[in-house]
C-alpha cells in the first residue's frame, strides 16, 4: 500500500471513531441537569396491601428455609446410601463394565456374610494364622457345673466302666469343693494346683488320695476291677463326708 | 510358674505330703533303682554344690530323656562346676571343650592326618568323641564351628571324608553360655538351639544358700571339691534306665495336650517363630523321664506344664515389639499354658 493511501485510511478511521464520542458527551449533559432538578418532583410509589400479599405468596420470593424434617440416624444412613447408589448407577462409566465390579463386590459381601453366619474360618486363605481348632476333648464333661454326676457315675458303674466312674467321681469332688468355696475351678489347673488350694488337715489328705487315685486310673489307664473301684468309691465318699462340717 | 526353682524330689505330680499310694493305685513298674540312683547323684553333687536343686533335677531328667542341655546364667553361678561334677558321677568318658572365636570345626570333630609310613590318611577323633561333652561358653565360637555340632547332636554321629563315625551311648552335650556378655560372642543359630532338649536358666542362690557357700569356703572345703564326688552310674546303667523311661505310659489325650501346647506357640501374636515338632518330641521325652523320676509309670499334665518353659524358651522367638517391651519367652509360655485346658 502506498504511503499516501495509508495516511488517508488512517484519517478516515479516526474520523469515524471520534464522531460518536462527541455525540455521547453532548447527550449526557442535559440528563444530569434534569436529575439535579427532579428531587421535589419524585413521588414514591408504595405497593398496595393486595399487591404485597400477592408477591409474598409467590414461591420465588420466599427466602425462608424450609424446616428439615427430623429423621433418625438409620433413615439418614439409608437416604445417603440410596443417594450414593443412585449416583453410582447413573454414571456413564457404570453402564460400561463398572457395573460388573459392583456386582462382584455385592457377591463377595454376600458370601462373606453367609460364611460368617456359618462360622467358617477362612483366615488361613488370607495368609493369616487360622484360629485354634478345639481338641476333641470331652469339654462337656470338663464343665463340672453342667454334668449330672450321680446319674453319670451310676451309668458308668452299671456299664462296668470303672475308670470313667473314677474320673466322674473326681470331677464331682472338684465340683463339691468349688461349690463350698474351698477351691477355684479353672480348666487349666492341675491337680497339684487344686490340692494346694485345699486347706491343710484331713480334707487335704483325703483330697490328695482321691486325686492320686484319679491320676492312676485316668492318666495311667489303670484297668480296674469292681473290688478295686470300691476302694476309690469309698475314698470319695469319705471325702464327701468330711465336707459336711464345711457346708454347715 | 517358677519351674526352674521348683523341687522335683516329690514322687508324684502331687506334693510329697500327699498319702502314699496303695494298691492298685501304685506304680506298675519298679522305680526303686532309678530313684536310688537319682538320690545318690543328688547327694554326691550336694557335697560341693549348694542349692541349685532344680538345675540338678533337670539335668537328671535330661540324662534319662537322652537329651542335650544348654545352661545359661551369669558368671559365677556354678554352671560349669555343676556340669563337671555331674560328669564325675557318671562312669563314662568325659571331655571339655572351651569354645573360642578362633576355633575350627576340626578342633571339635577331629581331622584326618597323613601317615607317611602307610601312605594313608588316618582319622584322629576330636574331643566330641566322649559320652559327656562339656562345651564351655558355646556362643564364643563362630557359626561355622557351632554348625559342626548339628549332625553329631541330632544324629549321634559325624561324617568325615565320606566315613561316618557313630557316637557311643550315652552321648550328652552340656553347653554353657552367658546371657549378658555380647562382645566377642555369636548368637547360636535357631537350628542348633532346637537340638538342645532343655535350656536351663541358672539363677542366683538364695541368701541362705549363699551363706552356706561362704561357710563351706571359710571352713576350707573350697579347695578340693571334685575329688569328693563319687561315680554313681555306668554307661550300662544309664542305658537300662533310659529303656525303662521309654516304656512310660502316656494317655492319648496328653499327647494331644502336648501337641496343642507346642502348636499354640506357632499362632501366638507375641511370637515371631514358634516351636517345631522336635519341641513336641522333647516335651514328651522329658515328661516321661520326669514322671519316672517322680516314681510314676505314667505322665500327667503336671509333668508337661513343669517342663514346658525349659523345653520351649529357646525354641521360640519373640516379635521385635515384644522384645523391646521386655517380654520374656517364659512369660509367653506361661500364658499359653494358662490358656490351654488340661485334659481331665
């Protein structure tokens, strides 16, 4: 573009921009004057009562918070859970495969709850040590407060199982001594522990004899005849007779 | 549970003041010879050793159970002296090895030397070839030398240059170590610790016992103690007594009790390493020997509980957290015992 033509274009551009600015400034001046002279002529418009009532009834113009209904923690939890679930299920990603992950999670949770209800120990599958498995002890027999000793001893005697009868007789003695507060029954205690708790005297000696007979019959697996069992039974009954003054 | 300081002298799991058993509730085997021998050994050792009855009784149990013993205690509590005196009561070959940091396996086991006359190698047995071997300060030898004891302690023979040399029965290793001093020592590998039947903690004597030690020394008895001890048992006697111990009766539920007791060490939260099945065997053999020493022909839960700390304390490893808290292996063993129902 030649220099002369460039200069002409610049002048034309300036002229086109400057003209409205001047016109604007000229139009502002009379309006300011009019406002300065207007205050005494201003009349306040007040809405009528009907108009105010109509405005107040419009929902858009009510700015007070609606009272939140009182809900329990359980209802609140389920409300939030449903809201979270709804959001999750409405996600676009859920429609493409994530839903299978959610299905899997629900399935695992369901299986876990079922296994817990069935008391199946799966800790070993997760690399942890499994819980101790109980031995095949006759724990019912060990709970001396849950056994009907007279009936069980009579059964053992009738069946000729004198070894078992000696054992049950000894356990019944432990129960009697426990009931009278002469010893404290605990499954992990040994006979020596119990003997140490029994006060010195005839009762101590009698209990020592019964305990020894039990050890030979039970731990020593001594085969007993009826006559030999009679000795053990006699010793047990003699001990129980000694308990009578303690009971009184 | 002060097992290491309890008296094993009673003839039952029940205290000695209990009435003596009458037939049929009496032993079906004759333990008079065994108990007379044990009493004689106690008497002989009592000529020199004041107190330490639990240590002596556990050593007797180990001899009958055919097991090795690790004695741990601070210096000056008669660990080595007791072991030497016990060896004197047994009429069997005895050797003593003082472990040092520069000791080599061949110094213990023996070595083959070349005979120019016959142009052949000849095996020269080391000091391990004895019936009672006292290894003093076993943790002063490096792991290489300690590992040389693996085969001989477990399998009762050594293999050198392709030839196996069996040990003669009885073969008993009595080792000592100091728990306090750490400089210049090497911690025993777990595999070797597992080969000891018992680890016995040798404690300080009571004040009364210490006064008795001082009185004896002041009266001039401290100079020549070893010669005062006589031989009680021969190798044949020991073999016969062990044979009797092997026949002790063990009720099946007690086997389960032992297995459960040892198995619970493997699941305990405070333990990094539990005891191996070898510990179960040790507990069984020890309980059989102890019951025989107590004059019974069967094992009771009392025997098992009594020996559990000595059998288990060196076979379990505490977690670092519990170790820093100051928990002792005996505490964990005691807890395990208390949580386990006694078969009855």
